[in-house]
C-alpha cells in the first residue's frame, strides 16, 4: 500500500515511461528509518523496468549501484 506521495511518484514514473521523449528521472531519498525508502526504490525500479520500451534488454534496466 502506498501513501499519497508515493502514489504521485508512481504516476510520474509511469507517465515518463509512456511519454517519449522523457528526461531522466533522478531520485534522492531522505527520510528516517522505517518510512518506506527501500519499498519506494524497489517499486520505482519495478515500474521503470515494466514500462520501459527496451524489451528484455537488461543493459537498460533500472538497478541499484
């Protein structure tokens, strides 16, 4: 379950992935422990990879460095 801010980010990611060309989306999370930063990061990567037009080309998939 996502809160309002997380849903807004989800909508933005889907919009950018389905509207071309879209500028890169760079995220920086700063919140206290236990607020859902990792959940949102994993959700953002999943959405990016799901809605990406790169097909199965893993070289362009989102990942954490």
